[in-house]
């Protein structure tokens, strides 16, 4: 029997409320404990209890950029999990289940699939302090035995997860004990013949982190001291992280009454000189529209995070989509400059959030970070962030000494760069700031010539900023058979699909847009015109990035791979779409 070492796609599924996410996190952390790399994928309905939850973990020795649709081993805590996922099991795959609770009919499961009947509930009931939800720990322990993985890695992971969530509790040790029962049951009752095995590798300094946590960490590192927000899936865990770090990082997290209050609080804090942010999803951002315009005309720096979910209206509140790009690009009445950043993975979430605060301060405008549910909720194993070269830049923010010496202070001074000297309340400067158009002093002014001056000044910031805005990042060779264009979290799946294409002899490259606005128009236009075939990959109905590229460059992308059913885009789907374009 040829064994496949350290290449696994594992999934646990069951009803919401029965520890699916906790079990998945323990499994993922056990992998990192053993020096392996992972990428996770979660699906859950907008229900507190009931409905189907699943947590997938892909494991490799090298970096993992995305989940895949096929699974080698499935843990089913209910029959629904088997019904939903059995067709996605690889040849020779396996199912862990409890036959006392899940009845399988003859012929229901393919003959090549190995069935591991483990008495999950019985093992829980035999343990003092065991409760029904702990079936998940038994099942994870059983998985480790099937894969022949070192149980100590799981024990460490369980203690880490449970102690963090239930400090001072004995729950962790009960879960370790129960997981070992599942491990031992497999070893005693089943042959060691599963075709995939996991082996420990030397432990490296890696973190297990989700996109939302990376955004919060990037903000804290950038000196953000105030966050105000109203809970809205899938952005809420950014708030939660700030709350947990309030004392340690000396930050303030304020849960507002609603999203309008949230952005107004953040704007007020920033006006007072404190680096501030707010985070929401599409429906909440819609409520923030009027204040966003106020941010624009008052030229107050502010970082606004939009973690997308599919709309319109409530839409699919716990699902995946990229439908807000044009909304963010055009949010607010009237015209005012903004910068739009769409990180593609957890590392970019951290570094680009840090950069967002510097850009907001330097150019005194709103900077939008556009993420999505997949990026927000998926764990990825990453190297520890390198922060030695990260420098905070507050831009033209006057010190008290500079403000004291300033004569004839003009808050909205017309400058070549478009950036004006910024004073804050309490300094010895006098200026007005309101929602009306104003002259250089901030006094309300409706003079048409003044309007042209102030409009011109505000938009010159983008020309200035473009000098430090990175080009879209090119992955793969300069010249290729197919050029893929994408943005945000499609990055990982596209990179994986490129590997599949290479195996077929198709040379592909990938132009990934992290900084979408302002756009390097001449570069993008020139690159795409020289490409042989261009394929746009997005998770929306109308190919929004392709539309924006055409608006700014005049280049029309004819070929598209679009997914908009609320589920994550997989590399196999991208591969299939591009193969069709290539062969046409």
C-alpha cells in the first residue's frame, strides 16, 4: 500500500451548537503543533442552534493557500453531514461516525470508503464530567488515530483552545481524556490501513490566525487606539479581538447603538487626533454612507473595514461573496477621494491594515479595507509577522510646538500635494470644520471659484498618493498563455488553480489587485493589452472589478469565471472555467 504523507483534506460536520467550530480549531492547531501547514474553511447558517455547520482543514507540509472541495476523511456528527458531503470523498476516503445515532443503508456509501464506527456518545457517558457536546473531542481523537498522528499534538491544542476560552476550568483535561478514548478505540478496533498518514515535522514559529484577527492586529500595531462598531456578521470578531486586547494593548473598543453612531464615534475620535477605525459589513456600511461623505469633506483620516457578505439587504448573512466593490468605490453623496485596499490573505490583512492607517493620516481621507467572510473566518498557518520595518507615519499632523508657532493657520490650505496642515482640538490654532463647503480657513463658502479650488485640492491627494501605491502584484511569468485578473480572497484559489493548469501544460499568470483605487491606469492598460487571453475571476454576478478596469482603462475583459451562490470559490472551479476559455 502506497502511503500519502502529510497531504490531507479533513472535515467535521454537524448541527450548529455542538462544537463543530471548536473541534475544527483543535484539529487545525494540532497540525501546527506538529510543524505542518493548514488552511481552514467554515460554513454555517445564520442560526444559533440547528442547521448544518462544517469545518474543513487542509493540511500540507508546504504553505496552503486555500481549501479544496474534496475530502479524504469526514467526521459526521449527524446523518445530514454524510448526505451533504459523501460525494466529495476521495477514492479510499473514510467516514468517522457513531452507528448508534447514524443509520446507514446498505449500498448508501461507496464500497471504496472506509467506515469507522466509533461509539462517540458511549465514550462520553463513561467519562466523569462528560457532556454531549464532547462527542466532537472523541471524534477528533479518533481522526488522529486513523491518520497515525502524534496524540500529544492534539492534547496541547485542546489545552490551548479550552484554556483560552474557559480559563481556570478543568474542561480542557476532560476533553483531552475523552479525545484519548477516541484515539485508543481506533487503535484497538481498526486496522492501521488508511492510505493517508500525518507525521510531525520540526516545529517552526508559525501562528494560526484568521483574517479578522490579522486586521485587528495590524490596526493595533499601527497605533489605533479607538475602535467603535456595531456587531454585524462577518465583521464582529474584529470587535471581539479588540475587546480581548483592551488592557494589554491599551486600546478602547466601544460597541455603539448602531452603525451610524459607530462611524460618528470613530470620526470624532480621529478628529481629536486619535488613530481610529470602524468595521462592519455591507448593510452596516450602507448606514454609514452620510458620515462617510462628512469624512471626505472634513478631510479627517479614518480607516473603515467592510467585511463583505452577499446582499442585497440581509441577503446571506453568514456566507461568502464579493458584491460590495463598486459600492465601496462610490459610497457617499458627492465626490471625494478615498483609497480602497482589498487584502488577499491573512498576511496581507495584517500588513495592509497597518499601511491603511499611514495612508489615512498622510492623505487625510477615508481608507477602506474590503475583506469578505471567507478571509475573515478562515484560519491559516503563517510565519510570525515581521514588524521591524513597520514605521508609523502621522503625515502633516502638527505637534503642539508647530501649532503654537503657526501664523495665519489654514486648515484646508491649497497645496500642490493636496494635503493640508492638520491641527487638532486643544492646540493654539483656530479653524472651523463642518459639513459645508469651505475656504482654506474652514469658513463656509459657496463661491464657485473656491469650490473649484477645494475640489481640486482634495483630488490632487490621489495623484500624490499614487506614487506610493503598489502596482497590482503579478504572480507567474511575465508572458503567459492566460492572464488571470482577480482581487481579494480569490488569491489563494487562483494560485492553486495555476498549479493545475501548469500540469496541463498551460502557462498562466495572475494580476492580483490589492490596491484597487486609485488605480495605476497606464500600467494596467498596457499589461492587459499585451496579454494573450485575459480571464476575470470574481465572486459576484456582474464582474465588478472587470467593470472598474474598463471604466478606468477602456479595456474590456471578455472572459469571466464568476461564482455568486454564497459559497467559497474553489481552485477546481477556476481551473474548469479557464480550461474552457483556453480551449475555445
